[in-house]
C-alpha cells in the first residue's frame, strides 16, 4: 500500500503543473484598458473594439454549476513535456473527474481520477518505451488521501485545502476555468473586441506566489499572455502562453525557468465517462 501511495504521489505531481493551493499572491490587478468603440470591416465579418469588465467574467465563472473541458499543455520547446487532459465538474453534486495523459521523455503516464462526496479514486499506468513499468489504483477518503499521500510534500496544509484545490484550484491542466479566473485577477491589462457573435479578450498577467516548505521560502513568478473567446461572459476557448520562474530564497543556483503553451475548450455541461459511474456506484 505504501508503494502504491508513493506511485500515486509521483504521478499526481507529474501530471499537475501547479499541484498546490496558492497561499499568497503579491501581484494583484492594477489596470484595465478601455478604448472608445470603433469598428472596421474584416473579410466577411465586422470587428469592433469594445470595453469589457473582467469582473463580469470572474463573477460569471463563480456562478458556474457544471462544466467540462479538454486541455493541451506543451512545454516550449515542444517535446519536453506534453499533457492532454479531459475532465468535468458538477459543483451542485460535489463531483468531478479527470483523464490525463502525460508524456515526458520516454515515459507516458495515463491516469483517471474522480472525486465524489468525501471519497477520491485514482488509477494510474506508467509506460516506458511502450512497456508497462508501474500501475495501480486506490479508493480512499479525501482525508486519508491527504494524510498518506500529500501531507508534507506540497503547500497544501489540510484536507479541507486539498478539497478546495480539487474543485477550484487554479490549475491549467485540471481546472482551466478557475485558472482563467486566477490569471484575470492578476491581469495587467485587458482589451476586447467583438468578432461576429464572439467576444475575444486579450490580456497580459503577472503573478507571484510564496510558500514555505521545510522552512525554505519557495517563490514562483508566472508571467504570460492570454486570449479568450467568450459567450455570455464565459470562456469557450482559450490560448495562454506562460513563463514560470521558480526559486528558493537562500539557496544559490536554485532558480529554474520554464515556458509553456496552453490551449483549452470548455462546454457548460457535465458528461462523465462510464468508468466514473462504475467507481462511484
């Protein structure tokens, strides 16, 4: 059992690009650009620059009860790490699921996860050069999962914080909608145009996070640009490019920098696959 939990911990961290609850954001929203409406013709449709309030987008996200998503996450240069994920949330039932494929070098990890009531199910299969090298599954309470798998290994401090991260953690691979909410909150500028029946929002953002791990201060600074396609103030598609710098205060030569591109699509329905019903009974 300990070996299985260790396996799950490694895979959980590998497939999640930000498997933590943010304790602190020192960079907050500062400005919001607005431009008087203008219009111009562009081929077969009209493009109009408009004013949009990002608070309306954030409020619309917070009212969502159900949604499903697909995500493509690639480090730059391409090939280092590629993650494909599919998932969904039903907040009214306290239920969610994820299907994630992570490719890194010769390793490919396939994982399925679902959360319902106070329970969590996780299965994983790891291949190297198309040969299975590890596999396992576990069903547990959220509290036991936290105590046996996560405690002491991430910035998540309590089972309740773990639950909060599962459902509303701003992770681009596991929860793109709340990732959008988070980076819009930390946006430096926001502009919008109307293209036909769609609204297209572009923005830049900067976010700094600090957390203490074993008395060492970990600092993560994320900068990037985003583009969102909106309908009724809710994103239906997005493209985001980020640069993420991680350092540890007091440790020399501890800084690492990574670049990534994230593309996602969102639909406001919840359609779990058959294996979720089999697990949850």
